[in-house]
């Protein structure tokens, strides 16, 4: 596989995992692979990161946030 065809693996420190069942549904937020909180919205992701001293300037920047199991607008179960 050439470097150009390799999948992009984000160096982002913040990872937001897929939606989990709950009332309300939530997504797990990780910092450097460690659980740091739950989020029920994009705002929660920003707040959790800020509390940890990791500013997020652009939720679409894969170098800042890695979204797993749906993007920043995905907050409900199918």
C-alpha cells in the first residue's frame, strides 16, 4: 500500500465514540485513549475538552477531534 492510499489515522487527542443507549443517549469522550466523560451534544464535547485543558477550535478538524460511529451531528440511536 502506498502512503497516498493509506487511511487517515487521526492524531487527535479527543475521540468521541458512537452513541450509547441511555436517557438521553450519550457518546463517550476519550482523551489520549482514556475515558474522560460523557457527551449528549457537541457543546458537551467542547466543555469536557476545555475542562481538561484541551481547546478545540474546529470540530471538523480531524487533527483535533476524531468522531467514531457518526459525526458531530449524530446523537441518537438508529
